[in-house]
């Protein structure tokens, strides 16, 4: 068994403390203080680039148009490290939806991670991107881009979940 569940080294009164042991102790303290967190972002607040995007019910953003893109801004603290992202949606049979995590500086968008593409089965599903390891920077806006194509009228964006830590 390894640290932090067991000792790295057993010391005696004559032992010298090793730098790697001190570093492991500091890392464990920081990890305990700033462990993994999950932010749940509702679809409410998404903005459509095409006509017809509407809020449907208490928490669903419905695309409402065939083909197009909507964006959901993410409120993240600078210094947070994005680890995983999940996008919950329902596509339309015969048509797929794609989700991407983007950063934006003065209108120039950069793809951080493609979260995934739906199955086109007309079913509820969760698209997941793992191991992202991106640190949120000041001066940038962050959003999820939700693209629906073909006959994807009334594809539904339900929520976004972001796993992050604060190293």
C-alpha cells in the first residue's frame, strides 16, 4: 500500500527527512484541501446561433431548428483544472449532435476537447471526455458548443457536468 494510506518511510530519531517524503506530504495536504469537484451547469442560458432555439420545460434547451449550433457559457474560476466533462442530451433519430469544450479570446475560439458525437438513435445519452487536464486562464471565456446537424430539429441539451480540481 502506498502513501497516503501507509508510510513512505519509517523514521528513527537519527533519520534525516527526505525531500520526496516532504513533497508527498505537501501534495496530500493540497489534495485533501482542493479535491475533485463537479460543477453541474443547466442547459438554461444556452444561446442558439440559429432561429428557433428555446427553453423547454424547467431545464432543457431545445434546438428547434434543423442544423445549427448553440453555446452554453461556463462559469469557472481561474486556476481550476478541468479534468472531465459530460454533456447530457437527447438527439433525434437519424441525426447526430456533437459537443466541444471551447475557450474564447476576443471572438477567436479554440477547441480544448471534443466531448463526443451522439449516436443518432433519438435517445437520451451522455457524451464524455476524460483526462482533459486544462487549466482555466484569466482573459478567456469558456463554453460548450453543441452542434446539431441534418434533421436534428428539437434535439435537447439537458445539462453539462464538469469535473475539476484546484491545484
